[in-house]
């Protein structure tokens, strides 16, 4: 997940128009669409799977909780008992999981891991938000199977996944990116090739760190304004009118003002991403004090049992 907290309400985006046009062409020509395995049916993966199904692909899904797999079968997906089984005949294997530990287990388990079923020539796409170190390691493991690899984390949360408005930041070989682009475009407002393996992961952590720093500052500022007589919703509205405030931050201000903490992007996930960013900076001898401060705010919120609340719950620290 990422920084976009408000649903997009515009028309069908260019990427999805291209993806749909390809689907129409292949359907009219009588050719087969791709076999796709999707591993992880959480808030993002389940919605991504539906777009892939609706675009005409043959989709096989796996999830630890089998009830979620059953729900996707009702919409046209095939279910698999293990990640390895899901990957067995797939042209593309997409993982959408929580963190390094979860993705490592799903890909590399010696008995049921997806790498066991990955066929030569297939493309593995890691859409989870991971450390770049793990993304690069996974890339090497995939290439050892004579398959292709992309790290493709995404910006957006549930509304964007629902609307097919995600933004993918893709690291990997350009030729591999071009092969996978039509698949990602089924779910996206924008698909960007940003560099070699690990580049998508670095950029995603950087974007989320920037967002977190702004959110932490926003929560502080709203707290100060409330103590100086500003009604919360009026303060949020005023802040949103300044050109330095991006639309997602303006939206977050309005959510903070009314106490909307419905979990689109949780404090626990933000804390995880910030910790990964700090780790990534440390190994490259960089410093990220703003990320460290934002992580401290997240830790304070977690100590107040707000970890599973939306990131807008940071405002509760300063009331």
C-alpha cells in the first residue's frame, strides 16, 4: 500500500484503456490470454485479482486463509493449495504480501514455495513492499530458475486497488518490464520502469517515508491549531487550500479532523516501511532523520494500541 488515501473518481485511465484494447484484440483473434498466479489475497491482492479476471486472464490464486480463495473462485479464479501449485503453469506469478518474512516464506519454502513451481521463462513479480536487499536476492533466486524477475511495489490503497488506479514502480530489466507491462496495466493508472532490480523497492520506501514525514507534521500542526481556537474541520479545510499541500495530504487532514481512522493504510504498515527505509539508508551510509522521527511517532501510536488504525490516527497523539 502507499500514499493515496482518497479514491480516484475520473474516467477509465489510459493504462487500463490500453489493457482493455489488448484484451479485445486477443479475444477477437481467438488467442489465449496469460496464465497468472496471484499469491496473497489481502486488501490489495484480492482486488488486483478481480481486475485480472475481468480483463480475461486465467487467474490462479493462493492465500493462507482458504476462505478468501473460495471467494475469488466464485468470481472466476482457480484455487491452489500451495504457492508452488499456483505457480506451476503460470506465465506470471505475482506476490502481494506484508513484508520480507512473508514473501521469503511464500517464495522459498522448501516444500511448498512458489519457486518450486516456477517454470523456466515465467515472470515473477514481487508487488509487496520489501527491502531492496530482499528484492535483489529474490531476483537472483528467480533467475537461477531460468525465469524473469521484477520488483513492482505499488502506490495506492484499497480505493485505488478497487478502481484499478494503482501506480507501479518497477525495477528490473527493461525487456522484462515490457513483457509484464500489459499485465500490470490491467490494475494501474500508471506503470513506471524506474531502474534495475531493487529500484522499485527503494523508490517505494522513499515515497512512503516522505508521506509519513508529512503526516507526522500534519498531525502536530492540527494539534497546535486546535489549541489556538481553530475548529478541526475548519483548520483542515484551510490547510488544504495552500499550494504546498498535495491532495493526499489535504485528504488526510480532513480525515484527521473528523477522526476517520478506518484502516486504508495502517500505522503498523507505515512503521514497517519506515524501519525498512532506515535500514536501507544505513547500509548505504545515508541518514534519514525525518524518517526516524516519523517512526518514533508511529511507535508512540502503537504503544496506544493504534497500530491497526489508519495512519490518520497519528492525530490522536497531539489532541
